[in-house]
C-alpha cells in the first residue's frame, strides 16, 4: 500500500486488449472515476482470458492496494474466465443466487426467450463472501468480493467490460467503497477551464506565475488538443469527514480562478461540452442571428462541427464548400480579378467569401476560410499551413464589421484544418462577445 | 515465460494514464505491431512516474517474458524517470554518447537554439550494456538495454511516449528483436478486407459458413465501426525459418479470400487507408469526373471527409450545406412546392438536391442527403434516423442516372450522420463500379 490514503489497482481482462484490436478506454474512465471518489489508481494491469493470469493479477494487486477493480470476462461464454478465477484467487466459493436467477428469467421472458441455458446461469453466481450489484444496463451483474480482514478490509470488484454497463454500475461501486473505506478516502474536486487561441507553451508559464502565491493547495494540469488547452484545477477535500471541507475546497478553486482572470482574458470560453461551438451558438441565438459559412481548405469541417450539435437549425443557415475557384466566383461573388491578382489564399478572397456567404445565404454572420492545408500546394510566400480567415458580423449603425487575419498553423493536413476552423470560431466569439471593441473594415 | 515462442510485456509510464487524463493508445498500437512481428503480448502494465514503480515493473516483467517494451517518461524534465529507473532495475550504467550529443546539438542549431541544457543532455545518455536507436521524429532516442544471459537473452526497449515518435522508432525495434530472437518468433500474416453496407450481425454468420471448410488454419476477426466492418484474416507462418512458409501462409489467405467472394459481392471495397473515399475518388479521377455534394442533416460531414484526403481538389468541385429550406430552394433549385408537399426529408428533395448540386456546381456526379439526425425532429412517419439519399451520375446516351433510397439509421445524432454519409458514398461507389447495372430515374 502506498501513501496514507486508499489506492486502487485497475485490472482489465481480454485478449483483444493485448492484441490491440481494442483500445482500453475503460481503464482511463475508471482512473477518472476513482480519482473523483478519492481513490487514486496505483497502477494498472491488463491480462488475457487465462485463469492463471487473472489469479496472479488479483493476488499481486491486493498486495499493493486494498481496492482492486477488474473489468471484462464476465459474459456467459466459455472464454469468460474472470468470475471463477477471482473466486479461486481469493479462496471464495461462488453460489447461485435465487434473486439473480429470477432477474435473469425476467430478462429472458421480456426478450421473448426461454429458460436460461447453463452458460447464462453463470450470470446468477455471486461470491459467498461478498455480494452482487444489479446491472441497470445489461445481464451480467457486478460482483463485490470481500478480501483482507476486518481490521484491514479489501474489496475486489468485478464489472462487465461493456463500457456502457461498466459505467452504469459505477455508482453502486462508489457507494460500497465509501461504506467500507469512508474516512480513509481522499476526495478531490476539479474545475475545468477551457481556453483557445493560445498555445500551451505560452499559457503554462503565465498560469504558473499567476498561481505561484495565490493558491498553493491547488494543482493545475494542462490538457492540450488541436482546438485549445483545458486547464484542470484540482484541490483536496480535507479532512474528508468535515462538513465545511467541501466549501473550503470550492473557495480555494474560486481563489485560483480569480488569480487567473487576467491571464485568461480573451482566451477563455465557457461551454459545458467543452466545445466553443456551444458558446458561440448561444451568443448567436441570444441575438436571433444566423450564421453562414464559406469554406475552402477546411472543406466543410466548420459546418460539420457546427451541425454536430443538436439545435444547430436555430443558428445555422447553411454553408458553401467552395473548393474550385469557379465556385468561389459563381456562388460567393468573389471577383475573378481578385482571385487572379491576389490568389485564392488571400485576405481579399477570405473577406469576399465571408461577406458573400452572408448575402447569398441571408445570414447576419459569415465566416470565410481559405488556405493551404497541405501536404502539397505550398509556396515560399504561402507555405503549407497558411490560412486567411475572415469573419463578418453586423456592425454599428446598420453597417457590417468584417475582420480578417492570416494564420500559420503547424502540423499535418488534419491539424491545419482543425486549427483554422477553431481560429475562425474564436474570432467570431470575440467579435460577438465584445461588439464595440473596434470598427471593422 | 509462457508457451514456446517469445512473448513480450508492454509497460506504459505516466501519471496521466493512471488518472485517466489520457487514453493509452500506445499500448494497443504496440500490441498489434508486436503480434505482427511474431511476439504476442503476455500482459500489460501501466505505472506512474515513480522510480520504485518503474523498477518493480521492469523486474517482474522480465520474470515473465524476455522482451519488455517501455513507453513514456523519456523526456528532458525532472518527472521523466524511465531512463534512470530502468538502468537501476537492470544494474546497468548510463553514459553520455558523443554521437547523441552531436545529434542533439545539430537539432538545437537547426531550431536556432543554443547549447543543450543539463536537462536536454539526458537525451544523450545510453546504457553501457545496450545501445541507442536514433529517433527520426523527435529528440529523445529509443534505448535498448541488454538483459538476461547469452543463452537466454532478454531486451528491455525504451520508447518515447509521443505516439508519432514511438511509431517512427518501431522499425528499428523490430530489427533488433528479429536479430536477437530470430527463429523463436511466431510471425503471423494478416489480410484486412473492408466492407460497408452490411451489419456485423448479418456478415458474421455468412463469413463463418463460407470459411467453415475452406480454411481451417485461417482465423477471422470482425472489426466493426459506424462506417462498416473490417474482416481481419490471420494465419501463422510455420515453421518460421522455412523459406516456403510465408508463401504457404499467403496461399491460405488467398484461399479464404476466394471462399468469401460471393459473400462480399457488393459490400467489399479496396482502399489502402480503409476509407471508402479513397476508392470512390480513384474511380472519379479515372473518368475525369467531378463530385458536388448537397447536404442537409449531415451538415458538411461528407464534404469534410472527402476533403480530408490530400488531392481532393482533383475530384471535388464543392458542396452546399443546405440547412435552411430557403437554401435548398434558392441555391439548389429544389421547388418550394416539392418542399411543401413532401417535406424536406423526402425522395423528391433528395433527388433535387443531388441533381441541383451537379448543375449549380458544374459537376458530373452529385449527392443529396436530407434526413432527421435527431435527437429532436422525428415524427411517426419519419422517425429520428430517417434519411433520404440520392446519387446522380452521368447515364447512358448523354443522360443522367439518378438513384434515391431511404435509410433508417440507429443510434445518436453522430451515428446517424456518419452512417448516412457512408451510405451515400457506398451508393456512389456501386453506381460507378457497375455503370450498366440498371437505368436510373
């Protein structure tokens, strides 16, 4: 056992995990869920569907931590070995539980099927020292095996490998572990702050400076992806039993957030989904405005992202993927002379695309994106990753406010496209959030 | 050690893996790569950035298998513990390698930076018993530590955790392991067959029947996702040393493939990337034809997918995301009366979108997609998941051939959109592959 709190070992079972046919998403999910409960994961183990390996995994894991979560191998077929192997590892017997048999019969009746086969009846087994956890999402119940001693209790918990079922069972697992380990848990609270438009290498030192003296007990993690960097602030709820501990933890997070305010100015956005589209769509909906998009190098990626969210029809008028120059001319009214003189990847064309989309699609707000996504097509003046982006919104006095900028995005075709679409969204966000900031072209 | 062949243990290092901030994709990738090399993974272990845990992981892993691959924790910062911990576990010293120092200096010079800091100089360390593997994609070299004895050799291989770098280094690892373990490897050969338009539940029993007597030594795995089901055929190269073994294995796969021909008719496609867009784009390019898309519920997803591939400008004219009905009318010439009488989700509108896209965008081939992606908007007649799809291509005698069909796709908004776009591509594929199959409307 490491540290003073309770730690856990996560064991995932399945040949398909070892062979790489399946990526182990359960392990990551359990890591987050257990951390939230106050039980950090000590280490993780993945084994195949072999009894001896599962037995060894459970025994060595219990040597290291009092909580062992095992997922996978709980189904009704012969290669589902977890149930008997864990029983063997702990020297516990499995018995058929009449209540579980009855549940199983009900499930089969509801599906219009007959009496359970011997294989299916395995799903009604539970440990003599332990209990079953009803599965709200499937046939295989979770199982809790008692381990350790009254003075030093341990629990080995078996959950199905089907992610949906594993997740549905977790609340019952949390309840069990809280009941057993109560005041030895070290719960933490998190707060996630979304940012975009600033690389981690710039953001991190500023955040670290801002938090240096403000909140010693708040840890910060940086979670970057192509669309931005999430900050995760974490602090412990201590002492766990204390009523006021949770409030004090929240106050510490508030303090850290306040200390970060100036650093985050202009790059922070709030969205439950973590998707900036949610934020911008909310601003548009609040004003009753429509969006239209004109995309070249992003090829519909921005429209696709926008419409991936339910309710997009309340804010999204439509879009044009203007891949060929003739489409830019014919549909968006980009003058052929402009295309000729400045090239398709230019400020003038981006602006013409954004304003052309507004007019052609009868929308208040328009975005135009034209660039070189690569891998080919780069020139010394406009290397791969060069993208011109224009955003047009209603301006003061019934006019328009249109802003354009040139981005230079690193990485492959996919990265350039994702970053360009995000930069366009970010500019639209800032123009909507600060309507009077400056007058446009 | 298990079995007669050589097995491996994969150890991934990083607190972010245990906390679930990152999903461990490296482990799955290495599982596939090692299996292809003839080294199945015995088990997998994930530990945090703590010396003692890494030392223990390496020692217990070597007790089980002669090959241990460790990824992560090779960077230049203080919490990168893998290099010294593995050296400690094996009782091997680390020395600075002049060649590695020179490489590092070159990298820094190329990036316009000065001499390496003490932290960066760690990247120039290599084991006294072992060697460094140059990293073609980053600064941290891979390291091979010799373990075991001349009679029973072992290797502990350290690779960076950055997926791109880990993958770039793997060929050098494969070479090393082949040199050491040669005739003890149990290589297998795979062949992947892509299908679309048939669910796994229909495909699997047909495939199993077709392969029942044809190829006892060929294993088949089904790898489904929202766009289709890949079949992976696997057979062993045995005996590994034998010159003819690889040919015999290939012949077995040929036999299995031949036995599957009738089952796969109309649903199989060939694409190195596994993406049906590659196949269809190839057919269009061969004829010198252009594609135009008109999307409603998929919101640009098909255009986005098409343009995600380099070279899309040779086949893709452009697209319209016709979200609002007015856009369908104004830009695609879908008659208002048709929209009124039949509704936006109807055969007539899909056909008008497909042919309207061809005309408006001056393209030979057009696709129209209109449907109810959900979660709202369903009706008893047209429940969530209802999608009308039309595809129009040049027909015989200078006319057009246009086909439309109604799909009903299960799942959430994302699933409906992905499956509808794929179904449209599949129909276009079949119409291009079998131009004379039937006359269209």
